[in-house]
C-alpha cells in the first residue's frame, strides 16, 4: 500500500500537538502547520507546499523553515494555492510587516527564496512520473480547498477545514481510485453552533454527511480535532460512526491508501 505521513494532525497548537500538515514525499507537502518540529533539517528537502487555505494553523511554519535554514537552502520554495489564498499570504503574512517578504529575497545562488504559483480547482497537476495532485473546492470561512493525491493507481482525499462534505462526496462517488479519506472534525457535537459559525464539523455532522455515501470500500481517517476535546470527540465518533471504520489521526503516523 501507498502512504503519506502526518506531520501535524490537530486543529490547534498545544504542547505535544502539531497543526495540519502532511508529507506526500520528501519534496511535496500539503499545508505547513507543523513542518519544523516534525522534520527538522529535513525541511530542506521540501520544494513544494500545497496550501488548502490561509489560516495560521496551516501556514505558520512557512516562516520558520525559511528562517532556520536560509543559508543552507539552494532551491526556491514553491508555494501553491488558490489565488485568494496566496493573496492573503502575501498581504497579511509574508508582507515585510509580520514576516519578511521572501519572494523579494534571493538565495546565495541567485534564485528567489519563495515563488507563488496559483492553482486551478479540479485540474490535475503531475508532480512525478507516477504521482499527481488535484484540488477541489471546500466550504470554510475563507477560500479553501481539499486535495486528492494519487500515486500509481491509488488515491487519498484530504478535505482540510470544511463544514460541508458535498464536494468531497462527489469526488468519492466518481473516483474509485480513492482508497482513503481524511476528514476534519474540530468540535464536539454540543458545540454545533460554534462549529457551524466557524465552518467546521462535529462527529454528528460528519457522519450525517457520510450516510449519503454509497461506497464503503475506503478507510476513514479523522483529523483536526481540538486537543481540549479529544476524549469527548473520540466517544462521539464511536457513538455516531455506524458501519464506518474510523481512525483518529495522530502526529507522526502514516496514512495508507
């Protein structure tokens, strides 16, 4: 089986809990919530970051992996995202106010430190001879997307932050190469109003969506849990999961597909 590595699994940063990031291979990661603590000097191998959206828990380590290993870097760091996500990053984060604008700074070999690359939703991008990635629209408080990563003839779908699974379910139903899905679940069900206003899911909401899926031949992984609510959410997942085999994601684990 193929696998990706979870660098950060959780919905907020706390001691012992990293925020969202996945390593597809040494050169490509999805999101940048917990790169430095998970990879250390191996972050020098990262050449491409595929962002789901602009919230801090998904972008924060872009700043630190450049800052810590600036002198050792010899290749441009490509940051992929929707136009709106990259605009937010440039305007509000790497903007010479909060942090340096590394797109204006050169490495010792003359290459620029950072390059921003707009992506199109539903377009397949080839990242190696046998690997590709595709973004699909999701529903969050800012422009957001999930990704389908494919290696050979198997795929894994990652929703990232969302309050709806409609587009993810459409992808699952038409794409039989999807063997695993990673879905966020941020809050316990008694905080449904907060979840909906911040456009996240609870166990009750998550499994109400999944009842609409005709397929059952995939592995379900759940991430982005707020550490404060781990026990309560774990209990509710057992309560609501029905016939789904649900696995809660932890930092450092491999997700198979």
